[in-house]
């Protein structure tokens, strides 16, 4: 499944990404992180250190993209963005430790966090997924 997710992501062209809504772009980032982390576990198990490092680095960058997408000026509750920023930072630090120590538990922890956030993201009602103009 992880390989299918990575393959699907790699087939997305920049032009199609630009045509996606912000909601779809964030959903794609979550899917990419989950797929890369699944692949990373295999790289650790097979001692493919270079590939492991590349995947973890890509995930750290993707978490940076998620941080950049946060809206701290949301009128309803800016604490949501603040909490997500802290969580994304935690995941980046945890992945750095996982990279140094080949720590499968840390990879699993971050993967579970992202899956939970993605589940919440997917539960956003369709009529609220497009930002107001």
C-alpha cells in the first residue's frame, strides 16, 4: 500500500497540483508523508540507509510545508494552528531522532500522529473545504 501511495504521488504533475484546492493539496501531503514513512520502515529493516535518510528528509520538508500552510489569523480559534504547528515541530524532531537511531518506534509514532490528523482533515464537511473568498 505504501508503494502504491508513493507511486500515485509521483505521478501528480505540478500543473495538476496547482489545479487542486488547498484542501486537496494538504490531503496529498498527508498521504505522501504516510506513504514515505511506511517505505522508510522497510528501508530501516533492509539497512538501506541512504534511502531511509532521503525519505525522512522529504517528510521533514513536507511537515515544513504543512507548517507554512497554517493560518494563525483564523477568527474562530487560532489555537488550532498553534497546536498543529507544535505537533508538526514535534514530528520533525522525532523523525530526526529516528533517522539517527534507525528507530522504528519513532517512525510508527509519527505515522500514527499523521494518520490521526488526516482522519480529522478528511472529516471536514465538503461544503467547508473551499476557503471563503
